[in-house]
């Protein structure tokens, strides 16, 4: 096993291509090192991407904020612009592991590990985030909800890596939020994770809403019907219940000792209501 | 396979070492450099006994490759005391018996020092959340939290 630390995207991609399917990108290593040590991964080449500037910076652009794929959760939490515009996404990212894990774990790694319960993913879906990918065929972009294809599987092709995640600039009176349900309060994996991003008009009526739902299906997903159910309402009980029902309908969870199918499904609806209210409070202030 | 040749800084001193790619930073510290203060409790990022600072951020040395240390600055528990003079956190851990077997202690101290550098006046809740990734099988945490709170107060006063 060899370790390489390229400083450009071109070199990183070339190392992955050379490794012929046996190369792995290393960002914070909080998933990859666990897999290496458990013998679940045995790559020929480890490509450390933390020396590529583009992957390590958060950049404010005219139409949004671009987060380098390997920026750690703690650095996202320290970024004022990101906290002001997408506090829900910051909260979701900060839920990943302990302080020690926060000093290393990245949003790019959370996406590529493709756990159905990855905490930052539903929040990114709600935010309408776009993923920038670089590979042998150059650059391409795709929506976060189209990235994971199955647990542990993504739509990255050989030689490709994520370079950054772009968050749009929110419209005025917008807010986002994320909550997860875990059996323990810290250091646990979500049995449901739910993010909402919405926009209000001057009367407090919802004009746009997106709902991202995780841990209740093989991949995190956009629940379009839930967002649609909120639009046109002032988050009255009836609209919230319709959106909650859409979330419950979207559930196709596993059954395990941490959460039964019935429980996970019910909680998806409960979280929708709570998270929508927090997002609306933020949008109104 | 050729070993990785790594040039790094550990506790302010320049250090060079050779390591295999699969060796973690914790393996290198303990087995190659004789810095056995950092402990391996789990090897999977769950217990925090291996906590070190990497370029000013807290990290689990068990979840970092030794090769990644190239060009970085690493701080371990061995760098915490100034010679014979213990750090205020270390003094208070001794004074208030905030340790029993001591396996978790180096990691707790490194993590607590990182907290007090960012936030000299943390609430008890903030201390508990910050240290949530440092598991202790012995003390029941109360004495640890109290020693950190007392040290914070003492350091603010001085
Ligand atoms: C103690 C502990 C607690 C945890 N708690 C949580 C939690 O509460 N919630 C949660 O969601 N996760 C949790 N995790 C999992 C993990 O920390 C996250 O998934 C994290 O975001 C992974 O990021 P990383 O940068 O460390 O990824 P890495 O381990 O570096 O990489 C993860 C995977 O993605 C690939 N990869 C990384 N970056 C790229 C890129 N730019 N392009 C292409 N491929 C890439 C790697 O090859 C690897 O397969 C926890 C892990 C630990 C050890
Ligand atoms: S040994 Fe590193 S976290 Fe337990
Ligand atoms: S003192 Fe024994 S684990 Fe903490």
C-alpha cells in the first residue's frame, strides 16, 4: 500500500486512474481508517487530498458558498458566512462524531462514504446543494440527492473525486434546520435524520420548501411531496400533517435493535414538524 | 514497498521517521518514537485515549496515518508540562483525583487543554459536550469535569 499526497486535482485523478480501481481517496480518514483497520478496505494506493487547496477552502461566491470537499466539520462551524446563511447544515455537520472527529471529518467524506444515516447529507439535500466532481473526463456537477446509489455506493466513476459542494445563496426570509433522532445524545448514529430549508413571504406564507430525509431508506433522499405540502401554508397543523405523511410514506427503513420500522417511520413525521418550525423561525428573523 | 519518509514537528521539535503506509500516527508515536503517553483504547475513533493536536485541531491519532504527519505540527501529552512544571490541568487532575487507572487521562488532558485555549470560560454543558469523545471507564466523569472547570476558573484569575 502506498501513500501519495498530490497538490493538484489532475495528479490526484491520475493516481486514482493508475491504481486501476484499487485507489482510495483519503480526506479526514474517520471512515477510511476504520475500514482499513478492520480489514474492510485494502487499497494499493491511498490518495491524500488535503494538500489540494481547492478541497481545503470555503469560498464565498456571488451566488452562494463553495465548501472544499475535504474541509473539516470544525472549520465549517467556524465560518461566519456559512453559519449566517445555512445554520442547519452547520448543525448537521457538527453532529458528526466527537470533537476529535470534527477536527478531521469532511462533508465530502460523509457523502462518499454513502451511509444512509450520514448526518450532513439530508441537510445538504434540503439546501439544494450541488456537488462538483473532477475526473478523467473533466468537471461535472450533480445534485446531492442524485449522488448516493445504495449504501456505500455512489455515482463516482473511476478516477473521479468530489472537489467541492456548492450551496446556493438563499432568497430573503429563508431558513434551514436539521434534527436527528439517536438512542443516545452523543456519539451515536441517526435512526432518522431530517433537514428542511424554506422561504417565507412578508406575510409568513411558505413560498418554497425542500425536505431531505436520511436513515430510513438505502440512501438519503429528497422528499419533494413534503416540501410541496408546506408551500402555500403558514405551517398550520394541517399542512404540517400532510408533509409529515409524505415523509412517513417515503420511509423504507431497516428494522434493528436501535429502531424498529414502525418507530423510524413515526419519528420521520415527528421530526418533519419540529424541523419545519425551526427553519421557519430562522426564516422569519 | 518503500517506507514513507516523514519530516514533521512533534511538541515543537523537528522529527523524522520512516513508516509503512498502514501504520497510524498512534503506532508511530508509541512504537517508533517512544511517545507512549497517547493510549490506544479502541483504535476506532470512539474513546479519545489517543487524542493529539494536529495543526491546532484535536484529532484521534488512531484515525490518522503516520504518513499524513509530513509537514504538520503534532502536539501530544508529552509536550504539555513545561519541563518539570505541570500544566494547571495536570496539577488539578492530581489534586482532585480526576483519574483512577489513567488510561483515558492523557487524551482527556489534551482535549481539555484544546477547549480552554478556544474558550477560557466554558459552561459545564460545554465541557461535557467537548469531552463527549473521551470515554472513561473509571471515574464517572464528575471529577474530570470539576477539575476542568476549576482549572478554567484558576487560569482566568491568573
Ligand atoms: C467515532 C465516530 C463517530 C462518527 N459519528 C458520525 C455521525 O454521528 N454521523 C455521521 O454522519 N458520521 C459519523 N461518523 C462517520 C464519519 O466521521 C463521517 O462519515 C465523515 O464525514 C467522513 O469524512 P472523512 O473526511 O473523515 O472521510 P474519509 O474517511 O477520509 O473518507 C470516507 C470515504 O469517502 C471517500 N472520499 C473522501 N473524500 C472524497 C472525495 N473528495 N472524493 C471522492 N471520495 C472521497 C474515501 O475514499 C472513503 O471511502 C463517525 C465516525 C467515527 C469514527
Ligand atoms: S484509540 Fe483512538 S479513539 Fe480510541
Ligand atoms: S481513569 Fe480509567 S478510564 Fe478514565
